[in-house]
């Protein structure tokens, strides 16, 4: 009698037939767009010292690393994201290379999910990093690249929700620590009632959060917000308007301004965005500017990038 | 199309009434249909177990839902919570038999706690650094101490009558509970106008 074959662990998936084919096609489409855009592909290791991911992503990453011990007792982790590895390579191998650096990647990332949740613990990604260029043109390039990737992969009904950390940061900065945490929570839940109550007695800069956090829509909505904006928030809103003005109409049609996202506030330093597509209950991609990242690897330089979730896109495209 | 998940049980009637006041009337004769239409052609409902509302909404199988903060916090689902609906108020508490000492058990025993909310119960005691053992059950929690399954329970309390009938005393409150509107994060972006319109009518009802 043969023993039954061991099952795969929770959160692991065998992809076959159309599921495998569709992902490979997405990878090919992404590779074409990225190569054409002048992005050089990097194949970083599948595992690194955990410290690389912690350094890049901060404490929130710690809970979600899939770790194991190396023979010498040092802690390794499966690739949590590509950005960390690329930052490490850019700070070492490419330390003296001509900037800006345009680097791309395609492959799996591994993230711990709650036990017995049954959610996948590996995700297929493709993406790009533009390092060493901190101007508006670099932001425009990454936004256009994201939209071009979405189009080439076959997405039809998609939108890029674009925000800027400078919209909410000034208001949050004037709050005390406990208040700030509560206010961030209400903004994250889009709970206007509780947010308004929490801000009732706050300074004007903070009270403005009650409006700014709900700014979502096309150009006219942002222009209206700009008219009421404080001196501290104005540069961020102006930057977003300039970015949109630099896009061709076909790209502009997919951009929605959205100032109400607080999740990336500790990571991003400028623009940030998420890609949404009909048929997916979660974002199909995300990106933004993280000018603090490279400094954590000893090679301070501006950085902006995007990563797309090819599994979500493949599922959304499946007939 | 906007699909709204409602919880069976204590929150269903007030939730349906709340939507009706906002002008969205659920078909009163659903029959055996799983998806129930409303008078608004672009809005339909599905009725699921309370703990499943957040599951449907988080995955995007439903755009919106109405659920209690008890099961929502227990699930830790990543959803928007744009509106407290003002009904379904109750509380999640620790209760123990009125006749036994609290909080220390005789002989230094470790308290066993029966609950439908293992995550919230664990977090409550872990935060205070109090060692407990959690036993997850799916119903009739209040009889667990009588039957010797546990020393204490963590359960939802409204009037407290059920607790008293089973000889239990309310000892600590873990969470004030109420009904909230939840929304899928991606849906709120992709169907923004529909979400905003619905939110505006529900807000009017809640404020009235």
C-alpha cells in the first residue's frame, strides 16, 4: 500500500493550465513594457537576511516575514518585497553607477498571513524602481508606466487613485500621539462622524483633515480643495495637479485624486497611488515615492516605484 | 450593481428598517432566493450569518454590509467602517458564576474561558498580563460554567437577563458593541458615486 502524498501547506498554491498561462503572459507583457521603458531587470535572491526587509519596510513588516534560521544561526527571510533587495543592490553593486537607475523585477513575494485564514502566502509581482531622480518628471514617468502596464496586461476598466503624503501629514503633525493614532484610524475607516468629533477642538491645521481625508474625485475636486488648503498642504496638492497636467488625456482618464489614504504615511514621502480594477476586491498594484528608503541602505537618493499584483490581475481578467 | 450583506438574527430587522427609511426597501417575499432584490434596481441584498458579513465584504463578494463591531473586531477584517448605525447596542463582557470568587480562583487555578470570541478574549487578558486558557465554542456559551467546561465566559450581553438566569455575574467590559456599515475598500473607489449617494441617505436616517 502506498502512503498518501503529503499535502501542500496552507497558503501555497499549485497553478496549472490557464492559471499558469495567464500569469506567464502577464509577466511577458510586463517585461516588454519595462524593457521598452529602459528598465533593467534584476533577479535578486529569493531569501535574504531578515534585516534587509526590516530596514526597508519598518516594524510593520516584522509580523509578516516568513523566516528561517541559517546554519550559522542568523535569521533569514523569504523575499517580502523586491524593493528592499533592489535598494540593497543599488546601494552596493550600483553605488557608482550613473543615475537615475531604472530597475525592474518580476517574481514571487512571500508574506505571512493569519493562521488558518487560507489566504495565499506567496504573490506574483512585477514592478519597477526609478532611483536617483526626485523631480516631477520621475513621478510622471512611474504613473505613466503603471498605466501602460495595466493597459498592456489587458485591463480595461481600471483606475489609479493618486494621493500625496503632504496632504494629511501637516494636519496629523500638530496632533498629540494618542489623538493622531485615533484620527488615523477614523480616516483609515472613512468614518466621517467619529473623525469630525475627534477633531472638534483641534487646531485649524488638524481640523482641515476632516475635509481633506474625503477629497476623492477628478481635477475639479482637487482644485476646490486647493482653494481652501493651508499653506502647509498647498504644495502637495499643487504637485498632484501638475502631475496630472503632464499626463496625456488617455492616461488622465484613469486618474482619480484620492487624499484619504493613511496607510503608507510612514513609508512614502511624496506621491502614492493604488491601482484598482473592476472584478478585484483589492488593489491590483501600488506605488509611490519613498525618498527615505535609500538612506537606510547608506546611499541616500530619491526613489519612486510601483509594484503590480499579477495574481489579482490574472483573477480579474479570467473570464 | 451594489450588493449589500446583512446579518441574520438580531441585527436584521433594524438594518432592514434603516435601509427602508433611506428609501431602499428589501423585497418582503424573498422566497428561497439567495440574492434579494430591492425597490432600487441597482441595489440587492444577501443575508448571511453575522460572522460572515465581514468575510463577504472584505473579499468584495459584497460591496457593503451591516455587522456588529463584536464579530467585526473578532474577524479583524480589513474593511472600511464609514458609519455607525446607532442600533444593536450591547457589550462584550467577562462573566463568572456569582457564587465563585473573582478574579482569583481557589487554589491558584488558571481560569478557563469559554467564548465565541477567542481573539478578543485572548487580547483582553494578554494585554493585562493575566494568564487564561481560552476554549472556543459556537453557542450556548452561558451554560459552559454550569457544565464544568469553563470557569468564566466572554460573551455578548444586552439586558443581562440570560446571564442572571444562569447564575452569572458581569465582571468586566471588553468592548462596547454596535451595528456599523462596512464597505469593501476597492468597491468604494471603483463605485464611488454609488457609495457616496448611499452613505448620504443612510447618514440622514442615522442623524434623524
